[in-house]
């Protein structure tokens, strides 16, 4: 998960920061056509989104 670790172990602020980070990375990889990195970023974003929703942050 990049620099963030496991979403369940992070603070609310780190979850929100991770959401922004992975959304930006996903856009970047998509624009570059890097499908492998795009898939990894999408998976990480999904994990952060799920954790944010579980906590009521998103």
C-alpha cells in the first residue's frame, strides 16, 4: 500500500490522506497507460475507500 500501510491500522487523517494519494496515483497511471500500476492503485484506493466508509469518513 505504498507509504501508508494497512488502512485498518491508520488514523482517520491518514485514511483521508491515503484516499487523495491513491486517487491521484490512479489518475496518473491511467493517463500514462500503465495498466499494472493502475490496477494496484485501484486496489489500494478500494481498500482505503472501504475503510473510510466503515469509519463514516467518506
